[in-house]
C-alpha cells in the first residue's frame, strides 16, 4: 500500500511473486500480482547479473524490447504490471 494508513485492510495493496527459469541460452521471469493498489510508479528497471550467455534479444509480454548489456549484466525497463520477460 502507500505506507501511510490501513488501506491494505481494504485490498489496497500489491503483492508480487516473481518466478524465474534459466536455461543455457535463455532466462525468463514471470510476475504474478494480487491486490488492487495502483502504485505511482509505472515501470521497473530490471537488472540481472551473471547470465551465462550473451543475450541477443529481450521480449516483454510478447513485444521485442530494447535492453542494455555490459558483460554478464543486462538491464531493461519494463512496465510495472508486466507478465513475462524473456532473454535469449
């Protein structure tokens, strides 16, 4: 919730579960959310360290998305409500 009251008691919260899967040439992250809270921010910067491959592309919710890569670290900005990120 916003951190300034008891809105969570009326469902004004956002609970996020991130599930990841990694293969030798791909990495995926799935987000599941519950709760009705709408945060003021609209995006996340996701930073992954130590990928065992050079990512050639990033797909967020089915759309090819620009990302940065330096060595084994990748960065991508995604909508806060994304469903799936896939690096391959």
